[in-house]
């Protein structure tokens, strides 16, 4: 995505199902769990580079020994930073106790991060400063082992105010009014209540300390999650560990945020993406399962696991942006979906170049658009195959013409490459724009000046600023007749509130285009009408019932908005004609039929909180407030 946005986070969980000594004996290292978690996290670093965190819990260590360990980092390479510190602990321990390097009992009593339950988190900050206190996992500590809670997640809640109010009504005094704290404290509250419920049930039958073990054996984490999460509104995949070793991964009822798991007799593993599990554990993709919406994968203190429903699932609306851009394309399903997204753009592209393939060069930017580009090339080849068949069927007899038809291939070039070593650190706006323009390198002398069209595929066009300030000017220096920027995603019209940092209307080039079209056609009054409807809905408490902002886009076709976007992003001194082609929502669903979350394109939010957020975001825009609406 040439317009970089922050998004998603990554989660990872490993539960070693056999005694710690087993892994030392079989794999020859006390770092088996740490090494596997490192791989899981490195293979998901695309999901978060602002910070990272790791937590580990030991099972059945004696009282007085530390059994919960945690490291977090906001270093430039946070995952590497954390695991270097973990490895340093082991090296220090082995230096003085070489004979204990493979003694699981001694290691667990004397060295941190030697537990059987591991949690990892990668952070992309959509809210709050990039400080270590904002990094997951979060801890909620108690002297009672079964009341300790460690939580990390990939989530945003749309109803933080409501959740905060409920915590206060329960008698709590939360330290901060953010979804991370409210989620943590809400689950913690009901974990405390579940502990008390089981304690009351068995207190006359068993005496302490045996009662502690009985409580741990009888805690119902499904019940805890149901009571905690039933009023959550948002997208989430949360991973949690209790102090006694039970763990869970809970997924929202619409399946907005992703979560996958694999299990065998040695491990239970969870990650946000399948390729991470595939790489770390060398398993078949068919063995990796998706955690069902509204369900939690719950692993008890003995390593037994089951998927259990904790909230009622609703229609599945998993995030299509995962398929377009965020997740790794090494997932075979995602790879094929992205190729199909490129392939389905062919009719629009051919129309825009007036079917002049001979004088058109095809390329892509950035590298993450490469897979969609491959699909587009396949679509071009299919089109040419049909043209060859038609020419032969219509009886072209001249050998020269037949040779030309049979041998023609699309012109494919690497026109743009990003110089990752060049950093735009200059603060002065004018000089900084000049630096931005040189972050990309261009391949010269492959374009026929004044004659060729250039078609460049991008994953998505969000703000359009990189196009305007850098890419279009750079391509124009090649001397093409026409530049066509092609987005494999539809027009982004509405804010996201479930985990992606796209929260303000003024950021969207499609919204800016709609505003200009409204003014040009004398429809400005729609802005005031929609504003009044949004304000009234918020004041009456009905803002979650309907997305009133859809009315802003209803007067215009996709093509009208695309043409206006092209005008907005085209610098006044550009020589080439510019066109912008967007994927259609219908083709998005054809390419990704099992991942139909499309609210940023259509305004069809999967939860009531989404409607409330979009209406509030529009009010913020009209009132000039530069804040998130959730």
C-alpha cells in the first residue's frame, strides 16, 4: 500500500502439552518454546512494528518461586530485542551451572522463561503513544495463582465508554479509559467472581492449600468469557493466560479479526496467520484450523483443549483487508484471492487504455501489490488467448498478421522500486516533499515518450497523498501519454473501528472527491442534512441503528468518484493524462467469497457500534475535530 497505514496486531500462543524435560530430551535445548515463539512472531512482524511483548507461565512450581515472566520492547527491532534478553538469561544461567543446562526441574526453579505456556504480541499502535506501557501482554496480578491474568489482543472496541461505565458501576476504579484496560479489567473481574463461586462451592469440603487446586480444576473459563464479553462491540482476537496455566483465545462473534490454531500431542499453537504456524511447526495447511466466530479455544491446566462458544455468533464478516493487504500472501488461499483481485480488473483496465495493449506498459507499486499484479497479467494472457482464437476462427490467412497475433505478449516492466534506506527525516514541509519524491527509484528508457500508457497496480488507495506528491510526478518523468493507477481494493469511503488506523473522514481521498462533486453539483445541503441526522441520532441514543453518512456517496457512481479522485491527485504541472481505476465491491466478493467484511467500502458495519462510530466520525469532521470517534 503506497499510502502507508497502521493496522492490525499479531498474537501468538504456544502451550507445551508435555513436561518441560520432554522437550529438552527430544530437541536438545531448553529453549524449544522460546525458539518456536520467536519464529511465530517474526513471521507475523508485518502485523506490528511499534512494539512487542512476550509472557511465559510455569506450571506447578513451588510457592515462593516466580512463575510469570514478561518482557516488552519498543526497540527498533522489538522482537529481536526481547529474545536476545531471554537468551541472555539462559546464557548467564548456563555459564555458572553447565551441569544443569538440561535439568528441567532446576531450570524451572531458577531461570525465567522456562514455562510451558507462552504468549506473544506484536503491536501496531492505533491509539496512544508508542511507549512500553502501551505494549501487550498486560498483567493483572494476585497472590492467588488462579486469579492472575495475562492478556494480549488484536482488537478495537467501539463501546469503550459503556464498558468503562460498567466497570465503575461494579465498584472498580480503572487507571485509564482505553479498550486495553477495560477489556483486561472486565475479564479479570469475572475471573475473580468465578474463583469466588468455586471457592464457595467447595470451601466446606476441602481445606487450604488443597482448595486452591480444586478451584483451578473447576474454574469455568467459558463462563468467564461469556460474562465478560457479551456486551463487547468490536473486532477482537484475544489471547489470555491464567496464573495456573489455563489459556484461551477468544474471537469476536462476526469473526472480524483472524485467529488460527494447530494442535498435536506436543503443542497447541495459535497465531493471527496460518503461514506463521506452517513455518514454525512445519505442518500441512490442512491441519491448521480457524477459530470459529463467537468461540474460544480453551486449553486447561493439563493441556486438554476444546473450541467452546462463549457468545452467540452473528453473520461472519471477517476483514477483507486481511486478504487484500495485511496478511502474508504466502497463505495459499490469500495468494489466490489476491491474484483473482488483479485478474478481475482486466475489463476496466482495457477500457481505460482503449484496448491499446501494444502501447501499454504494466507495472506495480508497492511490493505487496505484486500478487495482484500477477493476477492481472494472467487476466491479460486470458484476454489475448481469446483474441488469438477469434482471429483464427475469423480466418486470418496472412502469415505475417497471424505471426503478430500469436507472438504478442503484454509489456511488463519493473518501473518503480522503493529505496528502503532513504528516510524522510527533514522537518521542513517543502524539502520533505522533495525527499518523499525520491524515496522511489524509477526505471528509465523503457517507455515510448508521448505514445505509451503506463498501468500501475496498487493494493489500495487510501489518502492519495503519496500518489500526488511522489508517484505520479515520478512516472510522469518517464514521458508516458497516460498514467492509469489501478487499486486492487474498492474505494475506501468510511472509517474502520475494528483494528485498522483509518478513523477520520478527512483522510479518505474518496470522501474528498464526494465533497467536491457535491459542491460542483449544488448538493452541498446534503452535508448539513446528514450532519443534522447524525447529531439527532447521537443525542437520542439511536446512532447505532443506521449509517446516515451513506447519503453523501449515493448521488454518484463509482466511475464519477474515480474520475474526480484522478483530478484531485494530479499535480497541476503534470504532462500525462491520469486515470484511477478501483476494484468493484462485487468483484471483491467474487475474489474473497469467505471474507465479506467490507464496511470501509460500503458502510455496512457488522456491529451496531460501527454505525455509531461512523455517525460520530462525520460529526467530528463537520465540527473540525481531529479525533477518533471511538
